[in-house]
């Protein structure tokens, strides 16, 4: 008898239905989803427009390769450029965040012919060879994943960046807000220093926006708070609201050529239908503004409850760090209050809900958190 390769610690809960910001398990128990399956659910579970778009596409044609014209790709690129504020950047489509970062690093190396990469402490960029080499977690870097070309500098340390980014560096890759690392936000000074040093040295600035992009922070990309423009931005997670899709937005400075990058499944009909549906809903329902509004409401409510060590993030990307391990707190939120949340490390609760989250759902979270934090403080 075959079994799954046991690499995930899983809860004995099986969601079988979802709508908006809620899930139901096989027993009919209702849960509030404040995690979105690792920030993937952007416009809400089973949004009717999204479901209709995918259903119609599936009934028409679900897949063909990039050897033929796929008009949905152009539609996705145009709408993404408009909503993100990067209409002159080009789009390359792939299947995941790791693959997006892999292609971003590869394109940077093709462009300047260099190999050295600068990454930062507590970074997470994916599990494929190039992406995991730039990830600051030795436990997931296999011996085959060569990473001697990568230097890890202190995150948010502008002085270290000044010294470390030289004319030998191929690319600097950074998350605008570190997700797995604990919801740490890049300062304006830090990102502006990275931009300036890359301009001075010819290094390529890659903003990993896989988790902190797609409207989650109250702007389309989190780096837009700092007033900089990267050379390449990687995307995935919220891009397809659950359908696997990733991509990179590429500065006009790069020249394309046949065979430079490639993919079998990237940009397929179903993926593009999902991507277009997400952008349409985000625009029509003002979900970026909602992320900013409800994010501020959540931050204010969490501050009122207190009891934490540090509160970090922007919009609907929130980390609440406590001075105690949060495993029990997370379990109580899940099993007693029926709320999905995430963690980063041992002491930080992560909130990554749908961008359509409402005030009612936020109030339910406040009620549960206030009760459990007051118990933990005793």
C-alpha cells in the first residue's frame, strides 16, 4: 500500500467547503480563515466571479503549450501592469514562487554575466536550487544545492548593504516584508540604499513579492511605500487565489530572446483565467484599499488587547510576537475558537487573510485573542 511522503505536520482537520473567509470541515464545523493557506487566498474562497471564469475556461480549453497564441496571457499582463503601476514592465509566467525567484536570478545572471548573489538573514525565497541557495535556512539546503556564491547580509542594515554590494554582485534579492522570517518590514532607508547600490554597481535588484505583493499591504507591492522601482519582481501566492501560478515582472532594461526562459505549464489557459479573475475582483471590489483599511483596524484592535512583545507588518500581513511560545495559543485559536492562523518561528502568530476580510471577522478574532492572551498572562 502506498503512503504519502511524510514531510508535513498536519492537523486532523479536512476542509471540504469554503466561502469568502470561512471553511467547513467534513463534520460541518465552521472555521474563520485568517491565514489563507499561506497568503494564497486573495479575493476570498469560491468567489463567484472567479469560479465562473475558471468554469467557462475549463469548458472551453484548459491547456496548450506556449508554442501557440494564448490571448489570456496578454490580458493578464495588461491588467497586471495597470493595477500594479508597472505598465512598461514585461511579464514572464511560471507556476510558483520558487520558480519565479529561480527565473529572476537566472535572468539577472544572463543580463550582467555575474554569479554572486546578496541575500539577507531570515530570508525565504523557495526550495528549488537557486532560490533555496539564497534562503537563510541551512536545514532545507541539501548538499547538492550549491550556495557558495551567496552572501547573507544583516536584514535592514543599510551600512552592511553599502559595503557588501560591489561590482562583482550579480543580484540582490530581498523580500519587501519577510514572511517566513517573522513579518519583518524593510525600512525605506534600507530599500533605497539597495536601489542606489545596485544602480552604482550594475547589480540587479530583485524584490521577492511572492507573499508581500498582490495588494496585501495596502499597495500592490510593499516596496511601493519606499518609492523605489526594482529591476525584477517575483509573484505567486495571491496571484491565482488558489490556482498554481507565478510570474516575474521585468524592467524594460532587459532584452528578451527566444529560449532565454521557458516553461511547459506556465501561462496555461486555466492559470491565466484565474489570474485575470483575481485582478478583476481586486479592482472592482477595491480590495487593495480594503486591505489597508481592515489592516489598520486589526492593528489598532491588537494594540488595544496588548500582551505582545512586538507587532509588525502592513495591511493584511501581520506578525504578533509574544515573549512565550505560541503553539498553545495557535492551537486554542484553532480548536476552541475555530480560527486558522499561522506562525513564524516559535513566538510569532502570523495573519494572512483574504484581502476581502471584513470588520465582523476582525471583531471575532479580537474576542478570541483577548480571552486567550489574558489567560496566557496569568
